[in-house]
C-alpha cells in the first residue's frame, strides 16, 4: 500500500499570477511524466517552474519519488501547465527520474500503479484515459515518460501481470515486470539488443540472453538465472570502466590539441639550449617576446637564415664567378653537407 503525503497547502505559488480552475468533469486524461532529472522533489520542481519558467504553479498534481512516496501537490480542479493545449482536460503525474537512462524503482512503479488504479478513481468523479506525455496531441516528439505506456496501462488494469518481486533471481520467457526491465536495460547496454526495455521477457529477450550467454561462455539456455545475471552485470561494469578509460584518454587528447592550437607547447628538452641562444641572439623578431613558437615558425626562420647565408657567401666570392652560378654551386654543396647531417 502506498502512502500519499498531501502538501497542496504548502506548495509555493507565483507572486502575481493566478491559477485557472476548472470543473472536475473536464478531466479526461491522466497524464504520466518523468522528471527528466535523476533526482528531484516537489519543492525543486516548483521552484524551477515558478521562478525560472515563470509559470503560475508547478506542472504536476502528483510527484512520485524514487522511494515510492507520493506527494499530492495541487488540487485536481487547478489547471497545471504540463501538456499545452490539453492542460484543461488533464491531470499531471510525474515520476522522479530520467527514464531515458534510468528505470523507475520497483517502489515507484508500484506507487504509480496504485495511484492510477486505486487513488484517482476514488477521488475523481469519473475515470479517464491514461496517457504518457508523448501520447498527448502535439507531443509525439517528446521523450516522456520514456517507459512503455502499453505495459503501464496493462499493469494498471491489473490484467494477469505480476510485478516482479525483488527476491526473484531467475527470469525466463513469459516473465514480466521491473526485474525483467532491468535485465533488458543491461542487455541493451552491453550490446545485446532487446528493443525497448518494456519489462516483458519475450522472444527477443530470450534471444538476447542466449547470445549473451554464448559470448560470456555460460550454458546457453535463454534463461537468466543468477549466474547469467551476475555475468551480464559484470560485463556491463567492465564496459563502463572501459568507456571511462576511453573518455579519460579522449580528454587528454583534447587537452593536447587545445595546447597545440594555443601555440604554447613546452620547449623540448633537446632544443632548450638552442632555443635560448636563438632568442638571445635575436633570431626571433621580438614581436612575441618569451613566447614559444610553432615548428612552422621555426621553419620560416631556418629558411631565412639559410638563404641569407648563401647570399652572404656568394657575395664574398663575387670575384670568382657570377653570383647566380655561385649560389647554385653553394646550394648543392650545402645540400651535401645537410645530407651528411641526417
Ligand atoms: Zn512530460
């Protein structure tokens, strides 16, 4: 049995904006959201919606915490801003979590079922259609609440779907519930595609388990017992660590590239002495005093020195022959000398 904490009178309101009220029989949809945040509270959402978004009131009538606590945050006859044009005809329920990457906790999921199954029918004059946010007109683009609404509605209707009990350690084809959804999410993460983690252990999940068992060298039977689940979790952990390592390396590469772009690489140890001498002798023009330079800039200076040197030598030997011939001659000799230096 879930418990509801009524905080309707404690919720913050907008300083000036008034809320819009409606008849209870205007409510035709009960709309489920996720918060898109990994944590949160009615107060935090209210603060964001009212102070940042400048809305008259927090978006949801109910907020369901990760531990299964349900907060009742707004009177049903208040039109809260959660589904645009459909606000007037709907009620907003938000489960805390980012279900693109998380899944509802067992307690939370069961609390949501209880809310829709038992509580709402008992306090409202008529039943309504249960919808996910993305199923409401104009919101097909929205990834909310990012759980299977087909499954959720089926679970609310109490058809023969059992919510998996937390002590269940073996999952097989035909099983349903949060435990299965968790297993499916793990399988997807480690690259054995089961499609949407909808909590239904069907053919695809069986096939994915078989593939995982084959790769992880476990008896291939398509049944996720304790050994298989442990191996899958271990594989997920290994991949997570590998990803972290890769992202650390990527970060280092990014820093190196940034350093190159900023032209501030440290002077190489082997070049330090020459670098000092080149600066002392004024070979670097002083426009960027004490600044390190790129290899391209070094190449320009070296080539300038080289041609100055050739011209100088040729001028001194002017009386021996024509200058152009001298330079060609000297250049060839210099190339030979440079070849020895390689
Ligand atoms: Zn939503």
